[in-house]
C-alpha cells in the first residue's frame, strides 16, 4: 500500500531514515512529507513507533485531469469506498488546495462528500452520516492545480500529541520537533552521558529523550488509531504488535537527564508531564536561571535548549544580552561539553562567540529556527574574559556617540525643568531609523518601519546594534529596554495590548504624576512631545470648563485639573485608556464630581453633545478605521468638519487647542474662516528641547471664534 507521512519542515531527512529503519520502502521525500510503501502491519508499527511524523495517510488514488466540479465529482464517485468503510459508519472530508475552477476548498469538500454519499446510495440504497468532529473515517483530498490525490487518514489525531503533556509553558515545543533536536544533538550516541536542558519549560525535550533512551514507543499510550476502524484491520495481529513493542522496552537504561527553568510553576508542570509519560524517575527537574547557568555535574555531557527569542519571551534587548552572557557561561563552565541550541535568528549565534560544529534549519510552528551544535573544546574556552559586545557594523559606534552628545546637550535643560522622561534620539542618523525615549532607569526604542528598498536583514542587524549600544551607553539593564515598531495602525490595533507584563512606573511632569507602561502597549501612556501643550492647557485652565477629546490616558485632563479647572470632561473610545486616566487622577489626589470620564467615539460625541466649554483640547489620530467607528477618519481630509463640529461646543471667548502628528499637515484656514473661526499656529511654542531635532513631530494650533 502507498502512504505519505507528514512532518514539520526540516525533519524530512530524519523521518526518511526512521521509516527505512522501520521496514518501509521510501519512494520520495518532499517538503514536510515522505512518501513510502508498506504492508498494513508495517504501517501500523510506524504509527506506533514514529517519533517524527505528525500524521500517516493511506493513498487511494491520483487523478491528473481534475479541472472542475464535474471532473472532481466523477473522480471521487468511482473509488472503491466500500473497502474503507460502510454505510453504517460516519465520515468527514478534509479538502486542501484550489485551482482556476475550484476556487473554494469548502466547496471542493462538499462535492466529494456528495460523490461518496451517492456511491453508497447506489450500492446499498443508504447514505453514511457525515460527522465533522468524530468521524469513523476521514477522507483527505489534496488538489494541486488539476492534480488531485485522495487519502484515508490512517493514523488519526496528530501523532506528535503523545498524551503526556496536559500542561505546557508559554512557548511549547512540538514533540516531534523535540525528538528531532535530540537526534541532531548527538546525545543518542551515548545516552549514559548527562543531558542538560537549562530552559526546560514543560519538559518536552527531556521527556522525549527519556522515551528514546528507554526505547518506549510513543504510540503505546494512544487510545486508538484511525486504522483500527477500517474493515481490513486485524485486531489480534495489532495486539501482538503492541506486545512485541512493549517487550522491546529497554528496562536497564537509566538516562541522566536534568532540567532547569526559572519559573517554579512551569517546573511543576514538567514534573506532572514526566510522571504521566512514566519517565519521572529519570529526570531531575529544578528551578534555575539561564542568566546564571552553571554546569549541573562534573561529567561533561550535552546542553540542549530551545532558547528564548524575540517572538516568544522577553524584550529583544534582554534577549541580546542573554545570548551574550550565555556564550560567556558556556566557555567558562562547560569545557568538553557539546551544546545544541535552537534559536530563531542565525545572526544571534554570533553573540556566543563560538565556532559552530554544525547547524540545521527547522520550523517551530510558523517560526524559522536554527539548531546550532558546538563542541566546547579547550581552544573554544580561551579568551572568554574581556569579551565585548560584537557589533554588526563599525559605524554603529556613531549611534552611541550621538546618544552621548544628545544627553550632554539636554543635561542642563532636564535639570532646570525637572524632566524625567524625554526623547534623546530621533533618527538623527538616517541609517539608524529609530527613536529613543528615556524614562527613569528605562528606555523605549521605537523602530520606524524601514523603506522597501532597505534590506530587511541589514535593518535587523542595525537594530540589534542599537539595542545593545542603548543599554551600554545609557547604563540600562536590558530587561528595562522595550522595543516597539512604529507604523500606521489599522483597525483597533492602537488599543490592543502588545504584551502582558503589567510593569508600570510613575513619572512626574511639572508637578503632575503619570502612570506609564513601557512594555504592554504600542504607546506608553504619555505622548512626550505634547509636554508643552499640556502645560499650555494647565496655564489657561483656572476656573474654566475643560473638555479633552481623544483623551488617551487623560494626561492633559490631569494638568487642567491641577491648573484649577472648574470642571474637566475626558472622552475616549477606549475603556482601557479611560480607566488609566482615572488612575492618573487618583495619583494626583484629584477627586470631584466635576471630573467626568465619558466612553464614546469622539467624532460622534461632539455631534450629539449639548454643552459649552471654555477650553477644549483636541488631539485626534492621524488616521483611524476602528471597527467601533462607522466610517474611517483621516485628519487631513476630515479636520475642517471635525473642528467645526467641535467649535460648536466652544464658549464665546473660549480656546480650542488642536494638535495632530501628521507630517506635512496643511490647515485649511480659509474653510475655517468661512465658519467664523480664527486660527493661530503655535507649533513652535509647543516643541520642547528634546524634540527640537524633529520639527515635524506634531502640529499645534489655537482656534477661537472670530
């Protein structure tokens, strides 16, 4: 019979070797799959023992002229379906692929379903039931242009799901990939040597290693395979096969496995998983910090780790520092060990300052990864003292020098104004297209989206240099440097949490206190460039009725209240930001029924509201198409109508402060004049010293009735 075994990208060669060793005749290797032939008992052995395949499918037939619905129906209609299930069983169809005529995979699945039902009706005058969730038989169809291949799912649910992992950490590693990493590490050449995973998480790598060392077939714990429901299945033969595999378990093997993780809760999960896999006695799990990694025993062995990477855990600055430290630790304490380290970016391997023995490429889910093997010889350990941060580009030193120069230039101003949060760099050097904001003991780096003509790998290398040099130049811990990407926001993305660290701090500004969060959102909770605009609001707010639209976290509202405003109304579409604004009021001990917080779309709010305000602060986004809005908003296109609507709420001698961050914004003063509104540009007065390098950071205007 003809089969195909599916796997993750990068594992195909190992899977081919495994299948051959199990008695299959391999015919073809392709991306993420290996085609082979085998008899039924060999195929069942493969399902029980494979550590690398995620699915095994029995090939029924291939068709090369399946162009449209009719050809698809006829091809499926005349297959010998009664050989695989009967009219009293349920089935489901899984369809993958499209072509010019068959443009919808769901439609393709329905066509095949109808063909199968018609086949059984003609043969038995009965139709089998369709069950998407728990079918007796799953038919799989794969369409590539006009070539269709039909399969029967032979193995059932993912073979990589061994059944022992009921709990997992933040970054789970699929079991079949873990097995491949163990094979590539070289540890299986001598399973008596220690295997140490300093980032063990829920223990998958070590559990797979124990199963291999003990020769325990991973499928023995599975309740049922799909092939057990086929008419050709012989239960007695299968029972004998399972018993023979149990007899092959190596009871004398005592693997030496050690796992550390910084999170004690994850270690508890790992212990539970190991117990469920019945290998707990062979693995010593304990808490341990990768940043302070030491050899767990005197005898050299293999260090294997799925290292944290930017997409997974921590900030990128923290990752770079961690890799640099890890290379130092390997050279200092792991002489004569081998290390097998999985990373997301081959460029990060340079931070180890070690010579690779080999490297292999894999896919960890959607993420491209590299497994690098190192032999930590005595020669490799030389010169680890005094290692300096390796830079990708020598010219990156110019970025560090500019940070030093700017900080020195702002020093006097910062002291005079008692400013603790400020911008120190804003794309001063075009090649280093980032902005750097400094907070007490912290910093935020905003990476502006690179132009399409800039090579992405070059931009990433420069960014890595920026991260490391920012930490060193400003004497900041890498864990306290956050990286964010500045680009045009779509939908509600401006309101979405980027992380969930919950690390907040309080900064001061002209006597006001504000809560900021540098890690969880695209913005930090305060727009530093509006510092003087907020001060302007405060200076004119005494005994005034103040309205703050698109209020964000209410920082301008706080300044107005501290300036003695008679009342302050804060309006924003985000409940998260309104709650943040209320916390800012509480920080400043501001409490009054005259301080109101309203949840709503400001574009609609100003149209339906009846009231009068002496001071209005209006700071809309440059563009917004949130799902919570009926129409999109573009500040250049729509500013006149927004200002006219807002000015209707303005008292006779009131002041409307309008600001936006659109580069090249042009105020339509003539259109506003026709509405009786007088415009005054105050952009220069609202740009503080730390934003002097970027004259286009925002526009600010005062608008009054004529």
